[in-house]
C-alpha cells in the first residue's frame, strides 16, 4: 500500500539520503554535477524544506521515495520526485502522484520538468495526464529538461 507522509525540517537528512539514492543513476549517466539532486547539499535541502511542501512516499510503512511541491503563481510545481531504484517501474510513483493530487483538491494546474532524453520518465508523466508545454531548457550537451503540465477541469470532476 502506497501512502504519503508529510516531511519536515527534522527529516532533512533522511530526505537527502533518499534523494541521493533515487538520482544517483541519472548522475552517473549524465554527469550533471551542478543540477542533479544527488549533488544537493543538506543546507540547500533545508532551505527548500522551508519553502516547499515535502512528502515521503511510503510503501507498507517504509520510506521509498519523496515528492517536493512548490507553490508557484496559480499552480503547483512538482520538484523533485524520486524513488529508490528497487521501487521504480512498479506503479509506486504513479500511485504517489495520484495521492498527491488528492491532497490539493482545489489546485487546477500542475507543472514539472523532466529530462527529455529519458523517454521512460516522459512516458510516466504522460500516463498521468501531463502534456509537454513545448518549453525545453538545455542543461548540458545531450541533456535537456522538458516542461510538462496537467490542467484539471474541476467542472468535469
């Protein structure tokens, strides 16, 4: 069973550990030492904890990932979401994203960015109803971030 548990400042070290594990494979692949969450110092994560909502993704009571939510203009921006490697590809992230949307029933617009070259990540977000915005930011040669958004029509339910 997948659940979300709010995380606070006291959870910074546990979140950072999950973040490093979740993003290490992408760090090794792209060597994006300036932007990869696995390279983020604890001080930066603590600052983000004071500015954003963070949740542990739990599976059967065990922390297997996390999601950060930044309140931005008229939308909520997911930044970042990470799962332990052994929990990826099993539906845990999909279920966590749906649970997250349920925590913010009045929000109509979700945004996020993901690596354009990672087709599995792109398909994951598209399976949840996210659509490419057309915004692409070059991170480094061979690595771009694609913008995604999901607009929820509350009138239709």
